[in-house]
C-alpha cells in the first residue's frame, strides 16, 4: 500500500499538470493571485523573469492558466449567486428601515453585489455612422453585378 495519496483530480488534468511541472503550476497560482508582479514571482520561484515570459508563450501553460482563471471566476460567481438572496433581503431591509442613519456604504456594497449577480442595466449609446458615398456606390455596383449574374444563370 505505501504512503500513496489518492488524487481526486480527473486523469486528464493530472496529466496536464505533470507536463507543466511544479514551478509552472505555482507560477500560475501566483499570476492569478494578482499579489506579485513578474519580478517578484521569479524571485519566489528562483527562476528568471524571462522564464515566465517563455512559459506564457507555451500553449499548454496558457491553457492551464486560462482554465484556472475560468475556475476562479466560476467559483466566485456560484458563491455570489448563492448569497444574492441574502444580499437582496439586507438591501430591502435597509431601504425600508425607519432608522435615521442608514449605512450608505453597506447599501452600496449590497447594491453592487446584486448588480453583479443579477445583471446591471446598461446605458444605451447611439453611434452615428456617416457612410462614405464611394463605399455606398461600390456596394450598389456589387449588388447589381451579383443580381445580373444570377439573372444570366437563370436564363
């Protein structure tokens, strides 16, 4: 039996992590933490900054980095979704409270939370686009040529 530790990760994921190596996996964790810059990560891992940039050009490294980032986003969204009803109740309580001092900061936090989980209304922006007469003429000519060709093929 020995001192083998059972790994609960899917086989494909364990294989990818074996291919990357411990320092690369630690580098991914540090990059995603956002707490250290490339120089500090290099010092932490006892590697050069250039090694990190080289790894970032490796498709396998970048795929794992993206997978880990997506996992963090997914877990965060699930947590926010789970707590959104609680936030909505608290915000409603603040909005309907008779208390003279309402914590605007706390209300802002709950409001931001709900905006992130439930979706925030967007502001409509109208963009006017002036068509270039030459492009319009050229497009009309192209359409006429296509129509003429189709008519000839029908005949």
